[in-house]
C-alpha cells in the first residue's frame, strides 16, 4: 500500500514539533478497537535539540531542503510569533501540544488522538497486567465520552453501565470539551476511591447519577466453560477483548475443550470492544479456511489487501457466535468473518459498528499519536462502519436486562405513576416478585410485590421504594443477569448447533 506524501508531511511536522524525526519508521499495524495494548518506549528527552529549539533561520533552512514542506513552515512561524510577541509569557511545550491537537481535531475522527508523555506512561502502566478504575472501555462518539462496553466483573458492570451510555460529568465536573484521554484520567483513580458519573442514556428522560467504587481491574480476556445440550458436550468460550495474549489463551482453552471431546462450540464476544488485529487474526485462523479471506484492509487510495489463513478444513463440529451492541471492531471482524466466510450462525443483536484501523505512532519524546490509517472490510468486501453486523438470528434478552438504575430523590409510593415505577416493576417481575402491571402505575399489587421483595432481602417492609430498596433492586438485577439463568441469547446459540 502506498501512503501519500502529504500524509508523511503531516506526520513529519508533528514529529519535528515534538522532537522525534524519523520516529514513524518501522511502526507495525497492531491496533483495532477502542484500546491498544502497544507499549510505547519512553525515550530520553530531546529538550534543547528539538527542531522547535532552532532559530527561525535554521528552521527555514531545513524546510527548504525537504520537498513538500514549504506550506508547513507557517506552523512554526505562528508558534514563533506567539512565543515572541504574545502579551504574557507562554510555555513552548503547550504551544506545540496545542498545534498537534489542533491538527488532529480537524480530522473530526474520534479515534485519531494525541497522548502526551504523562498519558502514555499511565496508559502503559494500565496494560501491563491490570489497572485501577471503573472497568469500562470508552470512546468519543459525536463529541461525547461514550461507553463501548463495561469490562466483565468490573465496578462499571456492577453499577449497570451499558454500551452507548454517554458520560456528561465526572464528580460534578463537565467533561465537555475534553479529549478522550483527559476525560479518562478523571474517571480512573486509585482502588477504593469513589467516583460519581452523570450519565445520559438513550430512551431515558432523566439523567442518571451513578456512584462507583474504583477497583483493580484484571485484564484476563478469555473464559471457558462446558454445557450439556440434549446429551451433547458444548464448549463456550467468552472473549472480553483482544489483547497481546488473547489468541494464546484462546488456543489453550480451545485445545482443552477439544481434548475433552466437545460436540459443538459457542464463541461469545458480547460486550467485547475490540483490541489488536493480530490477536483476532490468530483466532480466525483456527476456523476460516484458506480459500477465502478472513479480513480485507483498505487504504486511503482504495487499494485492498486480503488476508488468508493456511487452514485446509473447517472444524468437524458446529459453531455459533454471540454478539450485541457492545461488540465492536475486532469483535466484529471475528463475527462477520465467521458469518460470511464460515457460514456460521451469528446470534444476538446488531453490533456497534466500527470499521476503521488505528496505529499508535511514537513521536520521539514519549508522546504518541494514534491515527486512523485504514478501513477494514468483511470477507465479502462489506464495510460495517456505523451500521454494525446484523445477526443471522436476532434474539432479545428478557426485559429486565434493559432496565436502568432507579434514581430515588423522593420515595416511590402507592398511587404514583412514573417511568421510575415502571422500571422498578420490570425489575421486580424479573426477580420473581409479580407486580401485576408494568405500566408505571404504583398499584396495590405492586405494593405487595415490594413488600415481598423487602422481606426476602432483610429490608424494612414498607411497600415503598426508598433509596435503600432501589439500590438493592439494582444489585439483585445485576446478580440475576450474571447468573446466566435467563440468557436467551446463549440458549439460542446452544440450540442452533444441533438443529
């Protein structure tokens, strides 16, 4: 694939500003999704030797010697003008970082971002083995910090945060105008500390206030179990993200299941926000034969590269794949490859819809730019960006899976009617406490259902929903969802294997 000279010039000017001329060379394509697991080396400071530390005449001399750089010289002229003449003394590094961020902001691409040295250090610490925070993958969507998916068994999952939730405030401070990494730095914090998020959720009229206790978030990405279906032994492998060791862990779990003699396999990438391209590639090489590509990568010129496995034969057992609205990017590469090239059933709901590829580029001073370089296409050449992947069999979860935390400012009581009451009724019904109606009217039967729930959970039996009862209801719903007892999508994925 050819990269246009103007692109190289853009990268070079950023590298010149930051002191890392030539730092782009040798960078490998490794990033697909909302988060990267690339560790960026922290180079020694180039302070004093950077291009921006040269005199204007010395800078111009270098520009004159580089083809295509004339139009970029005004960036340096503007910086020198501001630094030498602005009313107040200005920090040169702030000007440099502002220029780089300004260039990226003109792309209007939420996935192309700049990380300063401090953010990179924090980012690298995060990916080593674990990190402290709420445990949610986020991205910038239409200018708002948006949850792609909560991480399995994290505070975010326990609090009921969901894909497409938009974070408006952190500890009562607006995150509007911040870039993604600035917002994330406010959300993340030490284990045991508390953070309060103001959330906008589609379909909910009121803003939600969610309090979370930060915890240590392990980065285990592969889980497996075995289920029995009509006398058949079925392996279920859940992939929560695609990191550096995910493919290796997947192969280990798959080998163990096959050694145990499975008759079928379910691959679950629900709530998986993406990760590294090589990781999902290595997994797909277990299932997609060499006669079809498992993914295509297209550059800015429309040139496509098709990628194939060396697999001779498909598995001799049936396979199905689970997706939902939290399945993004690398998860979608897996799902659509299994759908189009493997002809396997895809169960669940339409996926997130992210079809671009980013690369993390070191800038030489410890900072990085993560830039969108390519789009990825399905085996059949389809681009799913912003559309997502439609399952071959759409299955909805029970209604209580989609309930929202109940924000109790005033106790909910008999004869009231509201969206909050309706939400509580759906929760009660899902937990086995029949409220009678589920239209938002607090009926006498709803009172009795609340009393029965309170008695079963050692709460004061009032028949009213106060803050304590609302919090316990939310916790009970999360536990019920985690139990998997009413997982309609998984049940369908198991059933279709032997139909």
